[in-house]
């Protein structure tokens, strides 16, 4: 089930289950996971993309192993807020994934998440070679953390 609005996604999430965050790239998928209290996002791994079926199998294995309750995909909007080809690709991935799982799938605007992840890795004095291997799952954790922060704000105003 694909959910467009964060408020609707919040209502669809089961209690005490982590949420997985994904940063979809052309060559990799960055994967992050929240804690069960939906407060902290942590990088998990970077999946080297092959074919959708193989990529989805790996994601579904992580989801099953970690007892995930929802999926958040970074939506790569243009800086002006419009949607281009990368957004269309992400939405197609979500549609295909929704055929394989009953979990709610939502989106989070990922503008500048990779820039923020790169900056954080540089500040942590991570070498260029190590940054290349970690950037995608760190970007996924920035995407997921933004979503979690919004959930916390929604609960605070409810």
C-alpha cells in the first residue's frame, strides 16, 4: 500500500515496529533502520543494484529479519519541488515493491540528503574511499531521520 501523506503513513504504521528507509540510486540502494520507538535512524547497509527482483529479495529479507513495520523511500524532487525522471523511477520502484509486501510504503523529500550525508562523513574525518562505500546508507539514515522527526512533531501536536 503506497501512502502519499506523512500523516496517513503515521496512522498506518504498527506500534513498536521499526521503519526502514531507502535511498534509491542508479547503482546502489542505501538502507537505514529506525529503532522500535521511531526516534533514531541508523545506517544498515548498501545494496549493489542488480535487477529489481534480486534487489527486492534482499530488501524483503532485511524487512523480515528486522520485523519492519513500514518502508520510507527518499523522493528525489528537484530543488524547485517539481518531480523529474528520478522521482518517476522511485515511484515505479514503490509500485513494484508494493506488489510484494503488504507493508505501508511512504515517501520523504530527500532534497540535499546526500549533501548532508557527505558533510557528516567529512566532519567525521572519513577518508574519500570509505565515504564512497558509506554515503548511500548514511543518506538513507538522513532521509529516515527526517521522516521520524516529522512523526515526532505530529505526535506532539496531536
